[in-house]
C-alpha cells in the first residue's frame, strides 16, 4: 500500500492549484488524497473449502415410563326451576366436597367450570327449568389418597374423568437419560459410516434432537356415573397407572473427511 506524505499544510497545497483556493477546499483535497490509495484495493476471495460426501442418519432411544400422575375430574350437576336455589345447592355440594379433600395434603385441588343456565327444549325454546354444574379437579401422584378421596366424594359428586400421565419432573429425567442414549447411537452410526466408506474421520454438519411422549400403555380408566349410581357406591375404583412410551430422536447429517 502506498502512503502519501504532505510537506505543506492544506492551505499551501490549495495555493499551488489556484490563488483563490480556500482553506476548506484544501482540507477536502487532503481527504481525497488519503482516500485514493484505498480505492484500488480489492478483497481477495476466500479459498474454497473442500466438501466431502455427506450422509443423513438418525437414531432413536425409547423407554416405557410408569405413569405416576393422576388427574380426576368430578362434578355436581343439578336441575331446578329456581336458579338462585339451584346455585345454593351447587355451592353446598361443592363445599361438602372441599371439606373432604382439602385436608388431604397430597392432593392438588381446583374448582372450575361453574355454570347456571336455562334449559331449552328440542325446538330451541326456553323452558322454565335451569341447569347448573361445577367441576372439582384432583391431581396427585398418591394413588392411595386419590382412591380414598373418590370413595368419599361419590356420595356428593359424579365422576366425569380419570386419567393417568407421566409427571413433568419424571418426564424431564427420562428425556435427559434418553437424549444421552440417542446421541451415543447417532455417534456410533456416524463412526460406522466413516469406517465403511474408508474415510479418515467425520464431522457433524447439523443435528436435531426431539422428544415425544407416546400413547400410554396399560389401563386408562375413564369412568362416568349417574348420580343415582354414585350415591350407592361403597368403594372407590381400583387404580393402576400403566405406562407411557417416551422417545428421543436425533436426526442429522455428517460429512466424511479423507485428509
């Protein structure tokens, strides 16, 4: 790169070109002189990197995980002609239910879906009757406590749904373990391809890791009882959680390198 040395100030340089050349114009000329050497410099293109053969591969690790979480939904459903009386009856039934389950510390208790609405006939015309309902949801990993709660609540509420799943913390631990297994399988297959093709080594171009929670195995009871049935029930359901298949898959590409 060439460098220019100015032995005179910008105003003196301006004087050499024109007696009326201003100092400001001289300063601008100096900037132009300094910029001239840079305009002729062009960036050299990078040397192209050789790309070896690329292969797509995948690996999957899965396991059956015991369901350790239970969600139970019960409800009070009533009909009547006076909406205020109906609401009072719903509140009374739900308060009785809460008095039973709230002392059970292993249960997570939540009420939801409170509703009182008019009843319509088959023609879509409003009748004089009203229908009201409210749900009580129980979540727990203590199946013994859940069975005891259901047994006591059957005389007050109706069973709507009972389902098992894997608790979030259990699923996270299982996923972490399966991620390690899946990555080890992916690496083993990448090394197999490298050896088989006679390459020296390989590098991972890209990879994607995903976790899937599959359909549960084993009993998944879904119970529904009429109010008349629930009031004569003497025992809660026998609960067996079953299991859920959890899978981790790794999909990606590798590039083999010969030297």
